[in-house]
């Protein structure tokens, strides 16, 4: 019986299970408490970071408010990335203030704009002081001249007083002496009148000299401008840079691919002139242009397809050739001034509306132009440093037109041309002829069409063999000879015959 009492019973098992459960529960409680403590520490750390960030945000907002008060434009938004044209932002208002008050002196920021305005004000003050010094010098000269004339008048008055005194002294005794004194007085008056006449003649002479000097200065300026144009024609210095280049050419489809696209704000229908890749520069002269292209399709950010509208057969377009147009710059609106007849098809009539469409396609605009009636638009407009070119169209001389009204119009156009050319020279704006401008632009001129009743003759008389200008027309009958471009030989090269093979363009060969 004693041995049976030492065996573990249900109570022992229950105690063992209770102890094990208690240990497990203790461990679980400890782990939960530890995890709760770790999470609480992390939460406190995050709250500290959020509080620090809130202080930084408040500090930044306070600084922004201070800047808004300093700028004077307290809008809610500093900048609207979703709508850059939003006028109710501090940035847009600041840019508008710089443009309105700084005008052509406006810079990229307030500091630069204020510095330019200060420099312009200092220059105006210096000019004012210089003008004041000139006025003071002229007043001094005038005072000197007045004193000289007053001294002459005093001398004459003293002589007259002396003569009258002498006359009163001898009037009772000798009438002859009175006559002599009277003659002396008349002589003094004549001398005085002579001095006045001499002064008037001196003034007229100075005015003539001033006019002669002004005319001489004008002639010298015209001569300098003439020599400058001749020098430019010889040197052909240009500061224009290519807008892009041709990446690939497909002569079969008359298509090219250029390295400009949507990211460059390129638009379809834009035209470019093409230059050889080894060219010395673009925009130098029309003779450098080897062809023209027109954009037909935008392919990617920096790629577009264009068609060849004109090409020199002896200088075909190749990859790496340069392209250029004077009307387009990515993100900018180029400004062009025009004076004279804008004739795009050679019919002697203005094609101004078509030129405006060309400008609109390229994103450019005319800041100054003169219409066919001799009116300048805008009336108070001036050529500035922001003008890229002054385009000179055809302007006849007044003696080449019939009718007083037309002569007056031509006179006004010539007057505006002189003014605009001077404005362009002062502001460093290049003046170019219309034909050169169209060549740089890459625009293919329309074919001239005969219009019944048109009095203006054609430049060339088709079908006539002549060796001089205005020579009488000869026999117009054909001589049976075919152009060398289509004959059996071209440039001393033998005519090529087919070898029976198909072009690799159509067979898939490489």
C-alpha cells in the first residue's frame, strides 16, 4: 500500500499543467509588454519628427509671407505648376511688374531689374547735367553778346548826348556847326544800323554753315552705311546659328528626318533652308542655301519628318546638313520688321496676308511694317534690340510712278525706310533684302501667273534667244536640240543602260 501512495496522481498532473500554463502566460505577457514599450517609443519618436517638420513648415511659411510683403503681391499661391499662365500667383505678378515698370530694361529677377533701372536713371541724370551745362554756356554767350550791344548803344547814346550838348552851346552863334553835328549824329546812327545789319548777316551765315554741316554729316553717314553694306557683302559675317540638322535622307520619297520635334515646340508646315554641313555659317547669303524643306509630321520629342520642296541636283541633301530659319526659336517669339513691297510671286502686287500666315505658322510676328499706302504700323512703333531683322522689299523711285497720289505714297514709304534703317543701325539690327529673307526662311516662291490686262511686263521673254537686256525678240521656232540634261551625255558622262537587275530598295537586299 505504501508503494501505491508514492505514484503521481491527478493533483500532481494538474499542478504541473498549472505551473506550465503560468510560465507560458508570464512569457507572453512579458513579450506583449516589451512590444508595447517599443511601439510607444517609436510613436514618441515619430511625434517628435512631425513636430520638428511642423516647425520647419511654419518657419518656411513665415519667410514666404515676409517675401510676399516685401514684393507687395500677397497671393495665396507663389507658383501654379498646373497653370503657368495663372495671373493670381506671386511669380506671375512679379514678372508682370518687371515687364510693366521695367519694360525693355526688365531682367530675369527683381535685383537685376532694379539694377538696370538704377543704371538708366544715372545715365539720364548725367545727360541732364550735361544739357544743363550746355544751357549755362549758351546763356553766358548770350549775356556776353547783350553786354557788347549795350556797350555799343551806350557809346552811341553818349555821342548823341555830346552832340546835343554841343548843339545847345553853339546854336545861338553858329548854325553851320549845328548842321555838322547833326551830320555826325546821322553818321553814328548809320554806323549803328550797319552793325545791326552786320549782326543779322553773321547770324544768317552761321545758319547756312549749320545747314551745310548737317548736310555734310548726313552725306557722310550715308557713305559710311554704303561702305558698311559693301563690307558686309564681302565678309558676310553672320551671328546666326543653325536650328538643327538633317539626320536621314530618303531620296526615293523626297523626305528627310530632322533632330527637332515636339519638345522643341516644332509645328507642321514650318519651313527651313538647308545648308551644307561644311558651310561657313547660316544666314550669310542666298547662294549658300542648297535646298528647302517643309515639316510634315512630328514623330517624337526631337524628331520630325519633312518633305523636300526644293533641292539643288548638283548638291543633294545628305545627313548632317544644317537647317535654319530666321522666324523660329524654341520658346521665343521672333520679331521681324518690314518696309517695301512684300511680293512673293513676282506679280508686282503685295502678298502681305500670305506673309502674315507664314509668320503665324512659325510662331513669329511683325513688330513694325509699312503698308502699300505709306502708313506705318504701329504708328508709334520703333525698331528695338528685340527685332531680329529689317526686311527690305521693293520700293520704286517717285519718278517711276504715275499720279500724284502714288508719288506721295512712294515718298512716304521711302521716308519710313530711311527712319527704320537708321533705327536698325542704332540698335544693331541687320537689314536684309526680301529675296534673301525668303531664301533663309526656306519658302518656295509661287510660280508667277499671267493675268490678262496686266500692264507690268515679265522680267524675261520666254522663247526668245537674246544676248542682251531689252534686245528685240528673235526667231522663236525650235531648233530640234534637246537639253543636255536629257540627252545621251551629261557632264561628259556616257548614257547608262539597264543591266536587268532591280533596285535593292524594292527587293529587300542590303
